[in-house]
């Protein structure tokens, strides 16, 4: 197996082990391979090893990679996971399948208006700021429900869930505590009657804590592609 194929398998093993330890069904935790800073050939290698969903942080880099891999387009699912400025929404609405970083209505409205009619709705997650850091992106937890209601009503988007990027924490217990804050917001929105099925939570360093807190999609870069 190639090195990327090998590393992918190790990440899948970590997910399976965390699921077994925390009473989760591994089929409920999707793996998003974060390919930012790595070239199209790395994505091709991961695809050859069976990976289909890829995450990109920087819009232009993602667009270049989508173009370079156009022969695989029908098989790949591209997720925009970085912060999104309003002047960059159009190519994202036209080229990506998912957007994880929505933290204001204006961005969501633009994406909905710019999503081409011949494509399925853009799949979106709201980013929630679970640490309270004032200069971090993400909607504060108490504003997540009204934003979810507004985004769920937009015609060319489909609200799938929440995304969070907890600050690095020193150990499993501290990581889990931050992850559970995202889970609590997720549960509260679902309890209010808005259908969500995606909790996008967990990176290379806190995958196990995220799975223990109920993540349904882990976003893994370093552990698959190596150091950036
Ligand atoms: C880079 C990045 C990841 C992946 O992080 P790793 O620590 O390399 O696994 C996940 N989510 C977001 C939003 C990122 O920017």
C-alpha cells in the first residue's frame, strides 16, 4: 500500500477503536480528508485508496485542485472548511459540494443565491465558536439557533449541521469538554425541531475526544497526508 493509503487505514483504525470504546457505530462517523497545502497527486493517491471526501481551507487552492482533478469530479466530494469572505462565495457555490464555515446569514444568502440551479443544494454546516475567543470565527453558541432557522429556510442550501474547531487542549478530558459544548449546541438545535445529521468535529489531535462527544464527521489532515 502507498504511504497515504497506509495512513488512511491507520486513521480508520483510530476511528473504529474510538467508536468501540465509546459505544458508537463506526458507520456514523465519516472521514473527511483535509488536503490543504498538498497537491492534486496526494488527493489522487487517497482516492486510489478509496477516499472520496476532501476538505480545503483556501478557496483558490481548492479551486485549482478541483480543476486539476476534473477527471475524478463525479467521484469526489469537495468540502470548503476555511473561513469564507463574501467576495469569494460565487466560485464556492459553483464548485464545492459542502461548506462548513458559515457563521453569518449574509454568507449563506449569497451562497444560496449563487448556487447554480442545475446542481443539488449546497450542503452546509454552521461554524460554532465553542471557546468564546472573541477573534475566532464561528457564531456564539447562543446565536446558533436563530442562524440555523434562517439558513434552513434558504432554497439552494441544505443545512446539515454544525462545525467546530476547539482550541488545542492538553489531554483527552479537556478536549472532550470542549467537544461536548459543540454537541450541546447541536442537540439544542435538533430539539428545537431543525433536522441536522452532521456534527463536523475532530482533527488529527482530538479525533478520539470528538468521537466520544458524538462527532459524525472528523476532518483529518496531518495524520493522513503528513506535516504541513
Ligand atoms: C487544517 C484543518 C483540519 C485538519 O487538521 P489536522 O490537525 O491536520 O488534522 C481540520 N479542520 C480545519 C477547519 C482545518 O483548517
